[in-house]
C-alpha cells in the first residue's frame, strides 16, 4: 500500500519537477513565487490527470487470476502460502 501511495505521489509531482526544469532551462529562478504564479492550477490539474490515467492503465493491463483462491494453510507441518488454483 505504501508503494502505491509513493508511486501516485511521484506521478502527481512529476509535472511540477518538469516545470521547474523548464524554468531552469529558460534561466528563470524556479524558487521564486513569481515564476509559478498562474501555472500552479494547471500543474495540479495535469498531475491529477496523470495519476488517474496511470490508475486506469494499471486497471486495464494488470494480470488477472481466474482460479479459486486457496488461503495460507499448514500441510504436514509446513506453511503453504496462499495461491490461486
């Protein structure tokens, strides 16, 4: 679960990082507020669209298991991990 949160956070912050690189390439200081005025709303919207698109993509191409789930159990004193049959 933590990995999913961090991946979503990285995807959300990617447009901000790219815009900061763009400001640096244009020789503007990315650490001033004036450089970001008027762009933050678009960056937030773009970040949300990227995160939602990544969730949709993962939902469409994720591996699906079609068998029955067998939970973790003990068999002859050995712990057998859960698996699909």
